[in-house]
């Protein structure tokens, strides 16, 4: 076996050993996580179950008059582009903005919130705020505006 | 006179060789230490590391947990092997490969303008390490240091000499 093959073989052996150690570490009950990632389908906020939907699922409600899309991102990003027809309600100025947009989302409306993507919690923040005002039919579009835009769905500036 | 010139050349050669050994040792210890340090939070919080992996969007999300469970242990093992001087060439081949992959991922994320946490040394909950040019330069430097170790380390100045 030439030296390069030997080197690659030894490196492969190290990879295998520590791969098995990593696998073994997940067998400890206190540390266990799922072997394969399964995205959550809902979260709970203030005892309300909030479904998490993808932009491909949310698109079907775009033209429903009883559904309101709410953009929870910063104002400057909302102005650069947002889901067609979405209203802006971001955590930093929600108290000031809400009275102005409340007529657009009567009680009983289905609200679809979104922000920057799966790692963003601004939509959850706004969901909590809206639950306090009595809204209960709330969803969060988990892939956010980037996912909506990537799919080529309708947007406006 | 010829003897003195040859002797001086031999002495200079020995000094350069000793200098190279120390530089290579420092490079090996630097990379080994950083890999051990970087692996710690990932081993204790694989869920957060898996989230960081998913943020890059480079692999199918379904595999992010499996990678988060195993990659940190490989980092730890490679780092310890480099520090102790065990199988240094194989370990530095692994660290070099990992650094090049990390560097590629960071360049990709930065080029796309992804507003995500680096996930390099801590989780997004604690880090302010949003990807910036600094990360690219840092990882590029570390990749070069690791490749230096791969090329120039001969297992000298090791705690376990003779194990190559």
C-alpha cells in the first residue's frame, strides 16, 4: 500500500472511530436527539397551538379575503419587498402600528405571520402579541419571506 | 576553509530544520487546540449545532442531526491527536479537509448574503458571530496552517514519537 493510500486509510479509520463514538454518545438518554431531523409542525404560544406551514402551503390562502398575511420583519425589509397584500407589524413598533392595521384584520380572520426564515422568532413574538388581543386562528410561515420569494410567489414593494 | 564553509552550511541547515520543527509544532498545536475548543459546545448542544448546519442550506435538513452528532467528535479526536502528536499526518489531513469545507460553506453563505450565525465556536443563542469577511479570512488562515501541518509535520516533537 503506497504512502498516500496508507494516509487515506488511516484518516478513514479515525473518521470511522469517531463517527461511532458520536453515534454512541446519542444513545445516552439524557443527551438523545432524533437521528434524523423532523421539522416541527406546530409550536405552542400562551397555550395556543400555532401551526407551522411552508410557503407552498400558505400560497393557497393568498387570495382568500378572510386571510391576512402579516410581515413581522423590520420596516426597511418590508418596504424592499413583501408578500402581496401583507401588512407590516414588527416587534419594535407593534403597539404604535396595531391600531392602524386592526381594521384590516377583524376578529375571526386567519392570520399568517412570517419573518426572515426558520431561525427567526419575530413571528412568534407577534403571534404572542396578537393572542393577547384575542386572535386565535394564527399560523406561522416557517420558511419566511426568503422561502416565499425563492418559490417565485407574488410579492410587492 | 572548505571544511569551515561546509560545517557552517550544515549548522545553518540544522538551525533551519529546528526552526521548521518548532513552527510546525506551533501550527499543529494551534489547529489541534482550536478544533478541541470548537468541538466542545457542539458536543454538549448538538441541537443548536444542527440548527446552524440547516441555516447554511447546503445539505438536506433531514441529515443535519446526524452530522451534528458525529462531526464534533471527529473534530475533537483530530484535535487531540494533533496535540498529542498521534497519527499527525492523518489527523492533519482530516483537519485540512474540514477547514476547506468550512471555508467553502462560509464563503457560500457570505456570497448569498445569508444572515445566519457562523456556528463555528458557539451556538446562535450565545454568539454574535454573524458571518462577515473576518470569518472568511480567519478560516482561510486556519486552513493554510492546517495544510502546513499536513505537509511539513513529520511526527517530531510528539508525546508519542514514532507513531505516524
